C-alpha cells in the first residue's frame, strides 16, 4: 500500500492531552502505523469544557493543526451556530494554503466546514470520506420545542444533504445514521462502525480502579451527560417505587457519573424522592470504568424525542459485561439488546417497567450473570476499536 497524505478534520476532537481517547485521534494513530502521513485538524475551542485550549500534547504520532474558533457558552444556541460558521470559513481558507492531500476524512457535524471541504475536494480532485457522528438538524428537535424556532434550523438540512451527496465514501457511528446519509448520497454503499473503545485499556482500567461494594447493596450505573436527552428522573422514580430496596431486601444505589446542565436538578429530584444517589461528576475515564464495572447493572435512559442511535455510553456498557436496562426507542439499539440478550428493553419513560427490570436483575443473580455474558460478547464483537476500526482503515486505503 502506497503512503497517502491524509487530513482528518474533526471539529469536536478530545482534550488532546496525549491519549488517543477520541475516535479520530485513535484512527489517526492507526493510519500512521500503516505508514500514512496524517494531520488532525481541529478547533482551538474545546467543546466539552467550553474553553479555548491551553495545552496540546506533543506526544502524538501525527501532526495536530488548530484553527481558531470564536466559541460559545451552551450547546443549543445561535451563538454556537455562528461560531461553527466562522470556524468553517477559516478552515476553508486553510485548505487553500496547504499542500493538496490525497484524502480528507471529515467528521460530520459541524456543517459549514463540511460544505467548505466538499467544495475544496471537488475542485482539487481529492477523495472525501465523511464520518457521520450525529444528525443535524434532527438532533435539535428535543432541545427546541417551539416549532417556529425549529423551522429556523431547516437550512442545516440543506447543508447536511450537500455534504452527504459529495462524499466518495460514507462511514457512520450507527446504521441509522448511515441510512440517513445514503438517502441522498451519490453512492448506495457505506460502512457503519460504532464509536467503541480500546478493549485493552478498558480491561486495565477495570482492574486498576475497581471499588468495594457492600454485599447488601445493588448498584445501578449511569455514565455520560446530564442533559435534556437523558431521563434520569425516570430511573429515580423507578427506585422510589421499590422503596429503595428490591424484594430480596437489597438496598438500591444509583451511581451517576457525568456532568451537565441538569445535574443540580437531578440531584434535587433524587433528594426529594429519598433515593440513594451518588453524583460523582465527570471522572477521568479509567476511574469511571473501574467504578462502573464495580456496579451490578447499567442504565440507558434516553427520552423518546431523542434522535440518538448507537451512542458512546452503550459501547462502554457492553465492554463492562453488565446487564443493561434500556428505555431508548432506537430500533437499532433495541435490536442489539435483543440479539445479544444483553439487557432488558423497557418502555420509554415508564418508571414501573424500569422498576420491574431492576428488581428482576437484583433477585435473579444467575439470570443477571447470563445477560452479562451477552453484554461481553457484544462488546468484543462490535465495540472494541482494536478490531472494528480496521474496517475504517481498510475502506480508506481501498479508495
């Protein structure tokens, strides 16, 4: 295989502190190890902390290029869209100044940079591979209830379709997202590869950071953002319905790992319901893995209106080997849960259904162990990046 010059454009890269944590950092490292010349282009504004980057590690095997971004305070706002628009224009200027790459690997969204990149690739005969991470404007529907305001985001659909149509090859983090992109693509083929994580690092973290759990408690873990898409109150209501204990007298503890705009609201709700909840805040990844794997079950409480499909947390849930209690309506994920027998699908927003699932797992340790084996199998086959991302590398090289 001849060496290629590859530019990866990922607006929302991870913290860049020396670890290949994110999808695009991990992929860039894999491509370098295959002999390619790789540059990762991203924003100098950290989407996760809402601050401009103060430090970028020099330990990476590939080059990192930062483009200045205006910045924003909240995820759903016109200020964010303006920030993205300006950043996309700056990336467009950057592309006109560099040596022409053989291939550009583009994360979608954001969208302005996608349109600028697609125009550049067509003009300069550069192969374009897109990686669909989320669906815009569909993802805004849950956060914005006002139908008039929703219509203001319709131009985003035009932007998205233009990018999908321009791609020489389409990759997505779920089949649901892939199918959406291929509806308007010039090709009728692509690849779905879940976000996943590195299985070796996960196992090391599980062993190094395990915590002691009392024998008389049943722990349920949640990891991720504490925002409008996640129905944490439904889980709290379910535990309250069980009066904080299962029928075999095990006390239930809800371990919530993550941060977000609704954290305080969720904490107050748990206090009002007299439910034992540990809100740890955002933990370092390895510590989060150890604490999660010390629990008895995990919960995926996604609201009905969410456009999410195979999200990041469900990969960690699968690698944990724990049974999952799921309320997400995404057919793709519910089918995975059924196919691998790795959890219990509940009705969305139904606290009684969730309560029954909790009680069943707590009172049936043998069944819970069996379900956990299904979860481990799912993790190994579909969420271990060491193997699944090889499909992406192969697709890139075939172009």
